[in-house]
């Protein structure tokens, strides 16, 4: 009795080891839900999936594994639906192929190359599990760090390519396994290996794309920080110039006061106030975002576009500064360009509203425009004479919004162009 108990505990420990790596690898693609109960439920779901036996001529077990793993990912992990579908399409084919090869290979050795017996049966079963432990441990330790850095960088469109590759490889592998005869099950090995290689290749492809997106974001970050420091430098120059000229300004105001021209003195003083305030406007607590808004506000003043800006925004967790600046900079650039195209200056107008409502970030930008807005295939197209380099503003905004699982709504009627953005589930957001 003790011997059997130790044997079962040893087997359970070995199974737990490779299930643990599948559990952790899944969490590299989609975040685990917070809470010990969610984690336990997810581990049990993956245990039931990963320990399922795959036999030739038996598609039922494969279908059951697929349904169970899909339900586990959707119920006990966070992230967007496309991320959940993608992790299933990438990791599940590997699970099926590895389980099939290890089970059938050890069975082949047991029945054809050994005299049989209980001890050999238990030994080969343990070897089968150990092969899975080594395989999944190798994948996890090989990809874990890069996968963690990739999290949140893949949009729905980017996921489409690896999803299609994995789906095609998986369908081919299932077909071969389901149609292979039991006595010739080894003929399905090449197809299973090809499926594993395709899925691993897709993981590498995701990492490559993620690195490219990260590099692009870092380049954008450098540009935004350069803009930030240039804005600071301009503000400091304006302040130093104002201080340098202060004696002259005070002399002019004093001369107006001495001659009794109080209205002129007051008017001159108000102009000085506007000039001094231009370098010290504070729209929000984020220095980089504030610099971007200031730069666009100054540009709006030069273009004679009245601006209304209301930002009840202190800190947005789970969103980096580059993403926030990409949204604000591109929306305001488009709005300023559209409003400046109105010949009648009195009709130009721009407004920006941004606030945190619970754990959601809400942004609305409105501007007046002249002419018509053209659409093609449900997307806005540029009306500028030089199309090269244009039309990417809203596209960049869409990419960022999709990246964080948000929604963007665009409307244009009665000469008003409006963009509304909602990004929810920002844990720790502070208004």
C-alpha cells in the first residue's frame, strides 16, 4: 500500500511539473486573473487538458481537450478575446502533438521491444511524462523573458498572421492523427513535429514583431521627449526674455500711469499676463503629456483657433506615456489641421476633454471642419494634396486603442468632427 502511494505521488509530482510549465507559459500570453482561487481553477483546467491521452483514430479526445483548454483560458485568464484565441491556437497544437508522440512512442517500445510487465509499464509511463517536462521546461525558459516583454504589444491585426499559420498546421496534424491506423501511428509523427515547429515558429514570429513594435515605441518616445525638452527650453527662453525686458515693460506702464492713460496701462498689463502665462500652463500632472498639450495649444493660438481643454487627469496606470502622447498628439494634430482649413476664422473651434471614470479613460476631441470627409472601406482617407506620409494619425490612434482593448468612435456631421475613445480595465487608475 505504501509502495503504491509513493508511486502515485511520484507520478503526480512529475505530471504537476510539466503542467506547471504549460500554466506559466499560458500566463506569458494572457494575464492570470488575480486571486488564489482563479489560479487554482486555471491550474486544474490545464491539468485536465494536458494530461489527456491522445490516440490515433480518436478525434473525440482532441475535441474534448480543445474545448476544455479554451474554456480554461477564457474563464480564468484576462486579456482580450483575440489574445485568448491566439494562445489556444498556438499552444494547444503543441500539447496535442507532444502528448500523442510521447504516449505512442513509449507504447511502441513497451509492446514491441520489451517483454512487458508492470514495472516496465510504470517506467515507460514516467519516461513519457519526463519527456514532456523537459520539452515544456525548455520552451518556457527559452521564451519566458521575451514573451513577458511582448505582452500588450500585439494588436488584433498582428495576431491574425500567427493564428492562421497555427490553425493550418493544427488542422493538418489532427487530420493525420485521426486517420492514422493504430498499428501505423508512427506515420503521424512527421505531421506532429511539423505542427510543433510551426507553433514554435509562430512564437518566435510574435517575439520578432513585438521587438519591432517596442523599438518603434522607443523611437516615438525619444521624439516625444525631445519635443518635451524643446518645449521646456522655449518656455525658459520666453521667461528669461520677459524678465530681461521687465524694466522696459514697467517703464511703459509707468509712463501710461503718469499721463493718466489708465486704460492703456491696464491693456498693456493684460498682454504681459498672457505672455507670462503662456509658458506656465498646466493641463495635467503628466509632464510629457502636458508638454504635448502645451505645444498644440500654442500652435492653435498661432492658427487663431480657440481651444477649450478640460483634463481631469492625474495618473493613468497600465498605460505608458508614449501611448498617451500618441493619442493626444495625433488627435490634436488632425483637429488643428482640419480647423485651420476653415476660411472664416470665427468658425474655427477645438475642444479636448479627458478624464478617468472609475478604471476607464475617456477622451473626446471635437473640432470644426470645412468640406467633406471621405471614407473608403469604412475607413477615413486623407483629403490632403500630398497623401504620402498622411493618413497615419488616426491609424496610430486606433492601434494604441486596440492595443489596450479599448473602443474608438468617430462621427462627422454639421461641420463638427468628433473622436471619442474609451479604454477600460486600467487597474489602479487615479483621477
